[in-house]
C-alpha cells in the first residue's frame, strides 16, 4: 500500500511516499512566474489620464500555470492508495479543488488537507510518517 503526503506551496511540492518502513521524498518545482506588476503612471499634464494596471492578465496567467503544476502533481501521484495534502496558505485547498474537477479518482484518495508551516525536508518526512501511524 502506497501512502503519499504532499507538502505544497506555490513554489514547490515535496511528495513523500511511505511503503511499509521505506520513506522516500521527491521534489516537484512549480515553474510559476511570480508577477510583480508596477503601478500605473501619471500623465505629464496636470489632470491627464492615468495608465491602469491590468491585474486580471497576471491572475489569469498564474491560474493557468497553477493548473499545469497541479496536473504534474497528479501524474506523480497516480499510484498512491491514499493521500494527505498539507502546507502553508491555501494552495492545498486549490489542489484539492482542481483534482475534484479534473482528476476525480485522485480526489477521492485525499484523506485530509491540513495547514502546516514551512518545514525542513526531515520534518516533512516525519510529519507524513506520523500522520499514517
């Protein structure tokens, strides 16, 4: 029985597999572009028009890149019998929601989505081992 733990944030995911007493970890990077849109600029005239920043462009591009990242994680997790997702922020919930829409068989294997702080590699492996014992 293969038990998976996925520690995830927008930058990378650590996939920890537990088979009996053997614990292995693999890291998948998101290749997500971190956008830093600059504010609009003022016209040279006193009450002239302002340039507007189009946040929707940046957000849509980020959303598409996240879908690609979640698809890569799904491909890495196909052999798992049960999965726990944990990590900071709301990326774990977004992963679960995406898998419920596209990868329903994997979404059913998710046992829990937990919030956890940033951890070292050893802490991630220990957290997953403790979760399944």
